[in-house]
C-alpha cells in the first residue's frame, strides 16, 4: 500500500467530524494526515487508513488497525535525492508492511512519536 505525493496534517477536530461514522462511542481522533486523496487517522484506540480507490475516489476502503496488532514499525527520513520520507508498519500475521510515503510537508519524527505513544502502551 504505497502512496506517493504531498502529505499534510489535518486538524484532529475536523477529522473527528468528517469521519465520525467510523468512530466508536467516545473514540477520539488524536492526529490526522492527508496523503493526496488518502487519510491516516490516529485515534486513541486504533490506526485508521482511509484509502480512496478508482478514478473518482467514490469507492473507499477503511482499514482499521488496533495498536496492539502492530508488531513493529520503521521510519525512513528524506535524503538529498530522495525527498520523501516513509513509514512502514508491520501487522501481526502479515509478512509485508503497510507503507505510507510523506513529503517534506510532514515531520516524519512527529508521526513516529505519535505512533510510539500508542503502540508502546
């Protein structure tokens, strides 16, 4: 699941309202990132990956990952020639990681710190 393009932060309150139908009772969005058409939501309970598919983006896959099922993760910072940073997340029972690509618009260290906060509980 690699995504390419411009990433930016989204106000958690705005994401809370936009994705309210996906959230459980009392579940709160702590941080959110937009990657072209797709979105990553960090809630207080799980990671939600919103994958808009097709040309129109009308078909949407919502991938819910409980933090307890994340076995490990890695970040790769942007370099001189490779301007994108990457986040890789391994889920128990799956040999291939989920990969998300971020441009300089997002601090990959901030993303990693948020994930650490929830996975290390």
